[in-house]
C-alpha cells in the first residue's frame, strides 16, 4: 500500500497530463503534425564535391555524420557545418552543400541515387568518403503549420536550439538507422524525423523566435494562444467574438483588444484569413470541390464562401481549382 501511495503521488493522473497539454497552445498546434512524402539519403561524398538542392515544396533536414561541409543559401552567409551539426530548412529554399565554401555543385536530381530500402537512398562518391551526410526531405500532411513555417528563418540549426539537449541524440539515432541499413529503417526514420522536426520547431519558438512578431507573440500569450490553437484545430467552428473570448478566459472587450494588439488584426479577420488560406490549399493541392470546402470551413452557402474567397485572395475559388484534362 505504501508503494502504491508513493507512486500515485509521483505520477500525476493521465487526465492531468492531458489537461496540461491542452493548456499549452504550442503543443496543441504541433500535436497533429504528421510528415508525408518523406525520403532519406545517406551521402558518402569524396572531395571535391558539391550538391545543389532546388526548391521543391518540401522542408529539408541535413545532418553531418562524418567530416564537414559548407551550406550556402541565397541571401545568407555561408555556414560551416561539421560532424554532429544539423540544419532544418523549413521553407525548402534552394541551397547547396559543398566540400569547400565556393565549390561547384551538381543538382541532386542529376546524381546517381541508389535505393537501399523503402524511400531510403544512398549516394556514393567514387573515392574514399571525406564526408557522410544524412539528408531527408519532408512534407506536412496538414497545412496547419504553414503560418508558423513562414515566420521561421530560412535556416534553423540544432546548435541554436539551446533549450533541447536531446536533439543531438535523436539525430545520432537517425544516422545509425541510415548507416546500418537494417530492415524497417524507413519506419524508424520517419518516426525520428517527426520528433526531430517538431522539437526543432518548438525549440526555435522558445529560443529564437523573437524576430517573428504577431503570430509568435500570440502563441506565447497563454490566453490568446489558447484561442488561436482552437481556431487552427477547428477552422470551420462558430468562432464568434463571444466564443473566442470564452475560450481564452477573457472578457469580450479585453480579448478583442489584446488579440488585435499582438496579431495586428481583428479576431474575425484572422479567422477569415486562415479559412481562405486553408481553402486555397484544399482546392489546389487536394482537389476538393467548392461544396466540400464550404462544408469543411463552416460556410453555409457557396456564394458566401465565393465572396469571402475573392475578397481575400482576389480571384474566385473556381479559378484556383486545377483544370482537368479533356
């Protein structure tokens, strides 16, 4: 009995843990993060070498397992990376990795990638490797993180994630999976990538997100952040000022004033803007019909949705839908 009583004191009830997560708006935003379209590469490269990664709509993570290299991104100073360093390019900006600071590069799509498993590839240089780099490119299943990703810098480094000392160990585990080439490596890697990228984003929010005003200020505000997370989780909900204020635990007037102060626009305009962003994604990338988008985003009629869409994006929703081949 004594041991059970002590364990109960040391371990909070599961309901308390869930409540704590729900009270953390960033956790609520990141909770549904899922990664799709993932591919991994283990690059064993011989100097002099250089690889160009064009923009392709994916985020990219690079981890230097052995040796060193230079990262070049347009508009940024060249960054020297050595074993143990990792960088995330959340916007998938065109970039280069090379043995020297100004080395010539070859596009990754023109290089002889050898499949070694499901969505896992290897690139071997002709000579003894002077650098081993693990790379992965990912897409996010849902667009809920796009406003946050757009606020992030072009490059986020693990060395800059001061609040998360577990990241190097997670990246080392990813490198082991790529290098060992064991059965099931792709499954393990996808889980590790999910954790690594989520923790990198979270660490940036906590440590390095001061330059991103507005959305970041809102997510750091416990009350406004709670309302913001609710909007993102249920964009089609009935988000009146009264409902949002109640969600935030504030009076209507205080909530409206504080929301506008940190985000620079009214709650109603933020909800409309977020819905239109999602609508364009659902129409273009998922090919949903206008009626399906209306239902998902809480619009009762097609004309009301079309008017709001054109007011915010300048074109009709029909013009955004991909044309079908005759």
